[in-house]
């Protein structure tokens, strides 16, 4: 008996598999930011009216901001973040590469890893670098 597996067409998956247009990427990024803000609001028990009061803007501005019809400036995002007890973090990454933020509670980090990272500037390194033949012996001494 021969089993044939046919892949079903998924238009939504196909649409997201293609690179976004510039306008599409802008809308997608706005959706991500708005969703994160809504999650903070939910976690902190802040409704739209309270957010407007904390940001010192009319409630209609919050409605526009959260429904995606307003252009979200850095200033607006910083104010919104402060209003929900969060900081805005942003970065650029090379095209096609992903960035991942790691958040942790410093109290849960082992003391060996909690010390500040010490960096040393190397101005001139005059050490030759060569590779020895690979060793396939598990008992080989590392040097």
C-alpha cells in the first residue's frame, strides 16, 4: 500500500511566507507594539480611560493609537510605556535576521553569572594562530 500525503493549501500561511511590502511591514510592526501595550494594560488592570489620564491625552487619542489609525512616534511609545510601567526598547538588525530580547529576574541568576562583565581592550595582538590536525580521540588533552 502506498500512502500519499498531499499538502493542503493555506492562503494565510502563504501570505505570511512572502516578504511584506513596506506598508505591510509598517502595519505589522504597529500591530505588534499595540498588542504588547494591550498586554501590559491587561496585566496592570489599566483601561483606556486610565491610560489616557496617565498619558495626559484625550481618550480619543488612545482609541486611535490602539486601533492602528495613528502614526506611533517614539515619543508616544515612550509615554505609553511609562504609563503602564514599562520601558521602550528598540533596535535595528541586519535585514532578514531576527532579534530576541532576554528578560530575567536578577535575583534568580546564579552569583557566578551575576557579576558585571569585565571587558579589556586589546590594542595589538601579536600572537600567531594555527590550527592543529583534528583529534578524534576523546581522551586528548586540550591545549
